């Protein structure tokens, strides 16, 4: 039996600006891969000198806000999967408006939040 105090989402449609998310992934991942390849071939010091902001550490992670939906922030985060943590720079990009809810039906009422931009 459903509790009448509990909202029931009957349908939810999400829009995604796939090209914008793909470009953000590329913009974060490319310098991380380049720096890692340089570190592997020429050492960490060379990678830091060529790719690091401080000439020492090089990018190993990145994060971008994909969008904001209601009171929530949706992010894409890239981090090394190494156990024990990592040391390096973390890249960031300007916030995107690349995801949102185009319509939602709750308890028989159709809600239409902000549309795709």
C-alpha cells in the first residue's frame, strides 16, 4: 500500500547535450593522457615541467559541472583509480548547462521544469 504522503514519480524525461559532455570529457582527458605518456617516457619531472602549472606536478584528474537541476549539481569527475590516493593537479572547466529534466509527472500532475537551452 502506498503512503499518501509519499510522492510517486510516474514519468521523468531527461535531456542531455551529448556533444557538450563529449567535448568536456575530451578537454579534461587529453592533457591528462598526454602528461601521463610524457611521465612514462621521460619521467615525472619532465611531465611536471611540460604540463604542470607550477613546473612540478602535472594533471592527473579533472572535474566539470555538467548542469544544475533544481537544487542539485551534476558533475563529471575524472580521477586516477590508484588505491591510496594520488598527488597531482586537478583540471577544471567552466560550468556547462548540458543536462536537465524536460518533463516529469508526479501523482498525475505534469510538471515542466526549465527547458533545454
